[in-house]
């Protein structure tokens, strides 16, 4: 356990940031799952709509530093490829 005031503050700040990052990652995973579900059902319109939402969320996560920009690009590319495969 930390005794120094600044160390105690770091612990609190790190917990706050970890919770925020976890919430953002969870939202991204949910969006990705919605796209994959629409693709597996063969619903092109729903997949395209879900893809737009997912791309926005992934880019937001990247801009906030939750994901590296290359990770964002990879996720978007894979989703777009899957959606274009059924269209």
C-alpha cells in the first residue's frame, strides 16, 4: 500500500483511467459483434449500418489512446472486408 500522497493519487487516477478504457473497449467489442452477427445472418443492409457505427466507435477509441492506430485500422479493415463479402 502506498504511503506517499502522490502515489495514492496515482492509484486513484489509474483506476479511473482503467475503468474508462474498459468501458470503451467493451463498447467497441459490442459494435464489432453486431457487425459480425449481421454478416453471419447475411443481412447486408444491417451489416452496413452496423459497420458505420462500429467504425465511428473504433476511431473514437483510437483517438482517445485506448487502441493503437494500426489496431484500429486492422479492426476496421477486417469488418469492411466481411461486410463487402456479403454485399
